[in-house]
């Protein structure tokens, strides 16, 4: 019981522990991260201050080229294409870039990840030879033209057409109406010379589904190509350094070779062939490129939150607060509400990083050996983690800004741009709400595959038995889940609580859907929409369970004892923060009694008190150079026992 | 039970009901609101687009003068001073202004509310004659120089000095060091000619506490006065149209008459007199001016949230979403998660408006008859409601922006400025966290005054008896609070749940504090800091109980049946949203069983479905003209049964 064994607060972290924590966060791609940090610091990010929109965009292009010169562009391409064959390093580099200028980050993502990724994955050797060197050097700035005005997240129903004209051996790309304009396309409004355009392929009157084509949009002098109209998306809340545009094609002709034809080929004669026979499977293979984008955005969201946390914790140590009778030397960080706004977010940042690292290595494995359940899991986790990590980011940036009061409102202290630039993360690369529904659908189909032969009653009986028996075997009788038996600091108790929530949520979601469909005759997808809030909770519960599981495994692998101690407390704080936030669920389902609920809240306070002296060291472990933070209030206080590098 | 009596969805609201709802929200100051809306529409707010900072500031000053020409400036001054003696109208006008440009709003608040308010309240007849006409016409732009760099919210410990030089019959104002600079002072950086400066009065070596002085800072040509240094606060996240600055005084001399001496006078000979003998009471009387500021900011926060809700609901009706099997004609508003993000916020907006209206009328009563418990209650509610309403605003604006996806990220659709401009509301005019602690302290002293003669044990016993007996008398036996007895649509059940939470929270907070102080020997204020999260929850619980209570009373007074019906559902949705959010508390304290918790969540879904057809009409009832919304995506859809004016 926590009350009888409250450990003392940690000492401020030593330089050594901070370095080990940073190594833990940096993971296997530590070298790439260090190179990226250094390259970023050399760019002179302050040069963007005060520039107007077009000048800022040009500055970002210049930075992009400087990074490309350092090898950032080709990192994920295979060595034979001039790259390093290191997609994990590419993701780590992207995450590290998010400590700097987010317009540059997005431009990197568009050029190397999306445009380069489309050519690399969907194209064949000739495309690689022809385009990838220009992608990597940024001599050929490119666009990823998938989204349309009318159908933001629904790629399958895009309406740009690509009709094959066999006589001319050309494809004719055409935008039928305003809703089918390519929208929000980065690099389109100013710098792009070519675009990977996703369109509905029509060969000899037969619809072959979504395919990608390399389409020139500007010549070398920057003049628009014939039949291409581009409109600037205009001023945005943030990311003003990214030249987003809308593209319309009027019967634009490209040669047959413009089709990125790795998964679907059109012969000279207009014959269509594909190694993937099902149009649905072909579509999903082609869309796979989006998965890395989602992993990248989720990771970047964690990095943005770390900038905010670093600034707020350093200011919280320096700023003295008045008026509750503590003497004037009391730093803001000594206040419980301040601790509660910042320390659980630090713990969450660590836990979500563990999930991210796991996802990255699974993703790399799937790249080598695609398909199957593992690929589905990677796709689902990429979607779920993107949503959870970017909402963590918006909450954290907001809390951190509020913790800095008026100082946080000054542009010089960076919250203005951190927030405005990152805000779109929650709705682009798949809207968070939509992504979580995808996760829930994957969970439901996994679930359904276990119960194919059972009717509703049989399924319900089976579920109850399964849940109960699993709990009994793992955690002893249900009677354990009272205050006397709750073990808030025990990872296996935490894990079983997170697992039972995930299981029960998917169980009850499936049962609700079955009832709506079978007994009330509702259309299955309308039924899912009817249970949308339930589906979202279920998806989030899965991500949180995985984060806890992976963080626990990562912590247990740490050998240095003081480092493991602080990580263990962060893990506990993560688990208990999740449980505190959603404790009503465990209460409603009989896994907590009232005292356990209160105990969880108390324990969060205790952990905040214990971790408080480590706060400065913890944000130092994020390893963000001052040249990237660029916030006067984040100057490291003299009282810090730990150092940044 | 809700499940057996689920009423049908409402019909789309008729024009008549929308008009009645708007009249309900507009309240007794409807005429002032209409005038303000009209005056705002005439200003041409789009003129600020694309202006640089200084040009924007000058534009805002021009608008301010235009509003002053329409009588906005003198509204709260008594008729004999050229005003209308209508502080309630002044608050309503301020709230309405928040639908427009927030830099203008803040400038109005600084000039008329803070600077004008200081002269009006703290000055005497001669000051009124000398300054108020210039305040009302904006011929004399003024500052309210209270906050200092080192002490944002702690007025009592400001360190600007005002020493009386009896020989010269002058006060000498001096800034001892950088921490004592006046900071964040609106109107200081560019337009202000004079400032109400708060400083520690020293008469003949005796400290007399904080007093306010009218100090010239610029001459008519805009040159700084001797001894006055002003620095621009620089670029901010938002509110760039407000010229915030830092002021330093180097032995600046002002005549004896510069003291705003209604509550404390310095005679020619250096004698000090005051009608309020206790320095503490005197201080609080002088600070009373801040109360109206807090009421205004809380109200303005509600208005900002309404702009965001109007834009998001209108777009949610127009935008069709794909992919969950509903046909393409399904508007976003038909999705449950969309409803859950927007409709409870609309309900909360209505409920908090009821609390605001109550607060305003109490405030007006206290202005006539200051002092006593009523004044303390007004001060506490002003603080608490400011915090709750502005956090409601930040949550709502963020949710609304996310509901609009990429469209919400475009500057033209206004979320960028709505959010950036309003964000400081949560930390200025008293940081929300600090304000809620003030509320909790007031609650604790009210509480303590009931138990002066009891020891801890006696108090605890008394409390238990009291809570239980009160519940028994109001709501029958505790056994009622199970699913079978919960009455989610019954205002008296809702009210008793909200009351019991507030009572128990203050009870347990007092007991925890007593234990820490008496048994553990902790300093009382350190003990309060130790229980800070508990104190915040307690304060929020009080505000929510009052909002529900006042909204219920307001709804019951409505005679038109269809109008009362929709208001009743909004009241239910507000109550159940509050309960859903914090349902763990009722579960932990035995007032809900698990089924009640689930029932509350289900009922929120049901209410969302019922209110969904009314969504457009509900945002129309906010009465925000398109010229103020200025968002292309908020063009009212044709499908609306209801009209805007």
C-alpha cells in the first residue's frame, strides 16, 4: 500500500542519469538524431522571424536543400538508390526535426516522405533512376497530390480521373469539378515542379481504382504546365512556411511511363495487369505509404510537446510565486497544480515514445516482409498512436503555455508558433477521430475472427468466461481489486487493469453492434456510427495498454539502477494518470471500489512530489538544444544539477 | 427511466423559437446588445486584415473612438457624469463586443473599464470632472498600471513606491528595480497619455499600502514625460492590436491631487486619513474594481466560444462525410462524436450565461450597497466563473476548430485569431488557477464560520450528520441513488447531486487541512498548497452547482412552451455533461452505482440525438451577425429552418 511505503523524493538527477535517460529516449537511432540536431542548429532557424509568407517559404526551401546536402533526403531509400536503407533512422530524424521549425518539418515530410516515398514504393526501377536523385537533392521539388477538396480523408472515393488513351499511349488526367481539386497539397503553391497524382484509372472504359502518376506541374522557370491550374490555399493558422495549394488538371496528358506501376501496369495496348488481384487489397497496398507518414506525425507530436515541457519546466523552476504563504523563494514547480500539469505529461511522453519505438521496429519488419496480421497491427497502431500522441501534444502545449502565464503569451517564448504550427497535426494525415475509428474496426475484425461460429448468446457467455478466467489466472480473484489489494506501483497490476479495460470495451462494443444489427436490423456501419464514442474509447484503451506494456518492457531492460528507478516512477505515473483520467470506467465495471479510485488520485500526487526534484533533469533528457528552443524564459536555471549538452 | 421514455428528436427550431431563445440569452440588456452589434458591424472589422502591428493598433484606436462616439464609453458612469448609470448594460455590451475583434475588446476594457473604472471608483468629484469626459471620448487614452513584472497577480506586494513630499505637496513615484516595472499595461506602448498607477504609499515614512495615482506618461505630441520609460512588450500570440508595454518611473513627481483619494486621503500637511480603518479592508475595497473586469472577461469568453460553435455547427451541417457506410448526404453533424463535441458546449454556454446573468445582477446590487457576505459571494463567483467560463472557451474553440478539419486551419475561417487572441483570457485578470484558489479560500472561511466552536471530531460528526440528513430530506434515502432511482432528467435530482458534491468536497477539504495543520503541524497556507488540486475541484464544483441552479430557475421562468422545452433539454444536457465528466466522484462516494454512471453517459448520447435537429437554430440564437463571424465556411446553410437576422 502506497500510504505506508511512500518513498522519499528523488534527488535532482545527476548528469550521468540525464545522459542515460537521453540515450534511452534516443534509442538505436541516436547517431542520426545527433546529426539531425546538429544540422538543425546550423540552419539558423531564427532567420524566419519577421519574414513575410513568401520569403519564409523560400527560406524553408533553402533549409530543405541544406538538409538534403547533409544526406537527410535519401536516408530511407536503399543503398543502391544512394540512400542508407534506414527507415527507422528516417523516422527518428523526422522526430528530431520537430524540435526545430515545423514548416521545415512538413516540407521535409512532403518532399522526402510523401513524394519520394510514393516514387520509391509505388514506382519501379526506371522511376527510381529518373526521379529519386532529384528528390534527395531537392533539385526536383515534388508534391503528393492525394487529398481532394470534397474528400479529405477518403482516398478511395477521390474523383480525379486518369483515362488511358491507347492510341497516343498517354494518360489523360482530368479534374471533373471543384470538389475533385487536389487540396492542401504541400509544395504546390510555389516550389513544386512535379506531383505524384492519385487518380481513378480508367483503361478502355474499365475502372481500375486509385493509381499514382508522376505529373509535371511547372517547368524549370517555374511556369505552370499546360492544363494545370494552381491556387494558393492562403494564410493558415500556422505552417506559413509551407506552400500548400489546390491543383486542377484540365485534360493533362502524360506518357504511359508516368504511371507508378509497381502494383498495377498498363501495357502499350491498354491491357491492365496487377500482381494483386483484389482491387481492395491493391488499394490498401498502395496506400501503405501513408503508414510511415502517420508514424512520423505521431513521433513529431511527441517532440513538439517536449519543447513545450522543457520551456515550462525551466520557467517553473525560475519563476517564484506569491501569496499562499510559502516564502517568496518558492518556485512555481513546487505547487501541486503545476506539477500535475507538467509531470504526468513528461511520463506520458516517455510511455508514448516506447510505443513509438515498438511501432517503428515492427514497421521496419513489415517493410521487409509485408502482409498478414503483423501488417494490420502496424497499420492500426500507426493510426491509433498518431491520434493519441497528437492529442497529448495539443493538451501539453496548452497546459505548458498556461503554466508560463503572460510570459507564455509572448511570441518570443515560442508557444505561439509551437501551438499554431502543430495544431493541424490532429486533423491531417488522417483526422484523429477517423483514425481511431479505423483502429476500432481492426479490433472488431480481430475480435470477430475469434467468434465466427458463435451466436450472440454463445459469444456473450464465452466472453464472460474468458474475461473472468483470464483475470483470475493473471490477477487472482476479482476481490483483489479493492483498495486493500490494489497495487498502484505494481506493473503487473497496472497491466492487468489496462488489459481488462481494453478487452471489456471491445467485448461490449461488439455486443452492442451485434444487438443493433441483429435485433434492431440496423445497417452495420450505421450501427458503428451509433456507437462512435464507444469505438473511440476502445481504440484509445488499446493504444494506452500497448504504451504501458512497451514502456514497462523498456524500463525493465535498463541496467543502471538510478536510471531504472526514475523510469519506473515515470511508468507508474503514466499508468496511474491513465487510470485517474478514466477511473470512472473501472469503478463502473467493478474493478475499483471507491477507495481504489481515491488511492489512484492520491498516488498521482505522491508520484508528482517524488518526481518533482527530477523535473529539470527530465526535460534535459529530451536533449533539445537551446538554439532550437529559442525561448528566453527557457534559459536553464543555475540551480540545475544536471546539464544539457 | 430514460430508456423507457426516450422522447423523439426535436424538430428544427422555428424562427419564433430562435428569436425567443436569443431574447432569453440577451436578457434585460437586449437593447444595449443590439446597439453594440450594430455599432460593431459598422466598424468594418475586416480592415485589420493584413495590417502590420502598429497600423493594426492605430486601427483599433480608431474603432475605439468610433464606439466612444456612439456612447459606449460612458455607459457605466452615472448620469451626472455623462453616462447612463448602467453597469449591467456595460457588461452586456462588453460581452457582445467579444463577437468582434478581441484587440478592440481589450482596448475597450482598458480604456473604459480599467482606467475609467479606477478614476470613477477610486477618485472623487474633482477627478471625475477632470478625467471622465476624456475617458469617455477617448481624447485621453489611459492605462491601468497595476501588474508588475515580478508579481503578476499579487497586487498587495507590488513594489512601485509613491512617497509624499510634503514640502512640495507632491507624490514621487519610483520604480526600484526591473521586477517592479509595470508590465503588460495596455495602451502603454503607443497610445496612452496618462496612467492610473498603483503604488505603495509612503507618507512621512509610514507605509499606507497600495493606492492609485493619475500619472501623465505622454504629452499631447506623444512624447514621453520626464522620468517615464516605456518599453513595448513585443509580439504576442494574439491581441497584436493592443499596445501592451512596460513602464518604469524614475522619481516622477505628481501633484497631491493626483492621488485617487476616495478611500484614503493625504492632507497638505502630510496627514493620512481613511474612511476604512483596516489596511486590509481598504486594500480589498480598492481592488474591487477588478471584480467587474473578471465578470467581463468571463462573459467575453462565453461569447468567443459562441463564435466558434456557430462556425463549427454551420460547417458541420454543410460538410458531408464519407466512409462509415452512411450515404454521402450525411452531414458531419449526424455523427455522434461531432454532436458530443459541439452540443454539450452549447448547453454549457447557456448554463454559464445564466450564472453570468445572476452574477451581474448581484454585482449591480452590491455596487449600490457594498460590503458583507453578498459582496464576498460576488467576488468569489466573479473569480470562479471567470476561470470556468474561459476554460470552457479554450476547450470549445479547440474542439470546434478540430471539427472543421483543414478548413478550420485556414486563417480566413477565423479559428486562428479566435484562439490566439482569446488564449490569454485564462491567465490574465487573475490566472485561472489562482482565482479558483481564492474561491476555495472563501468557501473555507464560510465553512469555518459555521464550526467555530467545534473541535475536529465534533466537526466531522456534525458534517456527516448534516450531509446525510440534508440528503435524506431532499432526496429520500441514499438507496435512491442507484440506477433504478436516478432521474437524469429531473432538475431536483441533478441539483441534489451537484450540491452534495460541492458540500462533500468542501467538508473533506476542511478536514484534510485541519488534520495537516493540527496533527502534522503544517503551516496553514502550506497545507492549502498541499491540497491544491482538491481546492480547485471544490471551487469548480461550486460554480457548476450555481450555473445549474440559475439555469434551472431561468428555464422555469420561460412561458413559451416550445422554447422552455429546448431550454429544458439544454439544462439536462449541461447537468449530465458535468456529471459524466466527473462521474468518478459520485461513484467513489457512493452516490452512483456503476449502472448510474453508465446511464449518465447513455443519456448524454440520447440528448445529443434529441437536440441535434435544433443545432442550427441554437447557434442562430447566439445572434452573431455574419459580418462579425467573417468565416466563409459559416455561411448559413440553405437547409436551416431557422433564420438569422
